[in-house]
């Protein structure tokens, strides 16, 4: 059973709630927020009398994101501690039970591989679909539903957090589309631990306008805030302004794995 803690740190000398882990267990931790501060991931084997730092980091810019997995070297309690602080808020989450996952998809699901709009992409646009991950997991890829025309253009799939900051992506050179009316899998360049529950967004970039992808039609709130963002450069994955309303025929039909 997964157990998670979360906390917000806004001053030096403060720490998150503590999570006990047994020897050999794995967990995920997430450090996010807009802050100028230093954080420490710490472990204690004597009930919090003394602490050992096992990871650390700092930020002087916005949308700082650290998500990683850690395997316990011995039974103990874990916390995130704020060593130095100037401004902002450090948002902390630690979750036990890091593991491979079941498939996660948007709340809207296609009835068949031909369900959804066969959409003509724009070469300078990223198309976005929200996915709510309910359990700690490690993502390794994204699957995109191809439309009726494939074989010419290339895809890049990206995963963004709820602020629009990129967490991971597939090969930036792109992968040529293959197979009409099927889900095409795109491996991430590195495994991506996700602390849950968490809202993420799948982003799809296409380098041309010949091929088609399947998008979510007018499904309203069932699909979440699907949309698109223009003025993008294929081969570059940067922060995006996430959609705040649902727009039909924009969000890719997709899942993460």
C-alpha cells in the first residue's frame, strides 16, 4: 500500500512531515515550486535525533522541478529540510511504493482505434491532454493514437507538470509516424518517477502537416482541459501555458506507461 506525505516549506530550519521506510524499500520524492532556497533530503535511524543528508538541491528560478526515486539503504525515517531560504515556497511530496504502473489515460476513452478526430497538426504547435496519476509510478513512455495518414512526419511526446514545466520527453530528433489508426509508442529519453496523486499533461509535437493524429472531440469536462499552444519550435521542449478550458479536436488521444 502506497503512503505519501506532503508539506510546504517557507523558512530556513523547517522540515517536512516524516515517512518511515523499511530496509530495501523504494520511494519517490518530489521538490517543486518557485523559490530561492536550498533543500535537503535527509534520513534518520535514531528517531530524528540526528539526520544524514542523502540528496540536496537549490533553486534561484521559477518552476523548479525535481522528481526522483530512492532505494532505502536501511530502516529509518525520511524528510525534506530547508537549510537556507530567501523567498518562495518549496512544495514537498514523498511517496512509498515506487513501482511500475498500470496504463494511465485521460478520463475520455476511445470506443475504438478510429474513435476521435483525425487531426491535421500544425508544425509549430504543441497539443495537450491532461492525465491524473493516482498512484506513485515510474513512467517510461507515451502512446499516441495515429490518424488516417502516417509515415511522413515525426512526433515528439513530452510530459509536463501542472505548472506547464517539462518533466520528460521522447527523442528530440523526433520519431517518424508509423501505423494508421493504431497507438504508436514513444519511449522517454529517461525513466520519469511520478509522485502521486498528481496531474500531468501529455504534449505532442509534430514537425509537419501531412500526417494525422487522433484528438479528443467535443467531450466537455469528461476530457479535462485539452488544448494547444502555438509558437513552438520542433526539437525544443520548454515551459508552456497550460489550457484553462476544453477545446475540441486538440488534445491527443493518448496514454502513458
